[in-house]
């Protein structure tokens, strides 16, 4: 526990399309800090440099189930920009005050459809990773609950 794991990874959907892939190794703090999907962290436990991990993630293990309640239709006049485009994103709040990233999915007849679901919500995903390095985390990283320095967070 409390190790910094550096890895290269690929995230694919159930059709085998690559959704995200690391160009350079990325680091996360291993030890239950919610820096990575818990099911992936569980699979990484006890692994060493060069080991490969492949984890199938159901929606509840990744970006959650698709929630129709997060899709809303708003008048175009509610948006500050005149040149709205499908795919544009902006932040809004849900009823509890949590910040949600909304994506414009359709524009027609002065109405704008916005979707607060993560683009990959409701999808089953395949996460594959190769471990590049493992080291002990320092006290500052443990207290801040994230990696500092190369591949990590900078203040």
C-alpha cells in the first residue's frame, strides 16, 4: 500500500474501439485513495514492473449507468454563446449542488439538448495496462492523497 504506480494504459469499449490511451506513462497513488477505478486498483495490487493487467469494467465499476434524468432540453437563449455547436461542454449543477459537465448533443428549432452523463456512461469497458514502475510514496503524497512530480500532480 501507499505506493506510486506508473503505467501505460488503454481503455476500450465493448466493440474494441480505443477510447483513451496514454502516450506517456501516468502515475497514481495506490492505496485506496480513489485515484483510479477501485476494480482496476484491486487488479494492480501486488503487481511488479513489466506485469500486464486486463480488467473488464461494467458500467457501475467505471462511469456509471446511463441516467436519462441527466438529459435536458433548454432554450438556446439560456446559453451565453451565439455559436453553439454539438459537442460543446460546460459546467452546471445538479439539484444537490454537485458540479456536472454537460455536453450539447443536439440543437434544433431554438432548443438545445444537453446531457450530463459521462460520454462513456452505461458502457462496458476494457482497461489494459502495463506497469512501468513502482515506488514507495513519500509522506507529502500520502497526506495529499495524490502523486507529485513526474507523471503526477504539480502545485
